[in-house]
């Protein structure tokens, strides 16, 4: 199904459809965010390979609540949000 963006957007306008949000930058519509849900209990320490997730592999702000690491960069807590 095609997405029907507004005809006369103003820079900074946003448009959501099909679970995605775009923001108009004055020239084009840029995909801003994608919402994903992770079922409660589906991420466990046994399912994450050692060193697979480090602070330098995540974009700033990922997880909503932040990322706490020890002095070696290992994750000690991770707030995925409510």
C-alpha cells in the first residue's frame, strides 16, 4: 500500500503511517523512527554472546533509558523502557 504524504508540508512536520514516522526536512520526507516491541523476558544473559553488545555499537539514546557500562565497556544494566 503506498503512503500518501501531505501535499504542502512545512519543514519539521511529521507524518506517521504503517508504524513508521517520517519528518519533512524542507526538501524530502526522512524516516525518523521505527517502533519495535521486545516481548518481556525474551532477552536474557544466556542469549547474548559475550561482547555482542557494547556502548560503541549502539546509537546515542538507544533504549530510551540509557546504557550503563563498567570500566571495560561491559553492560551492567539496560533500561529498554516501559
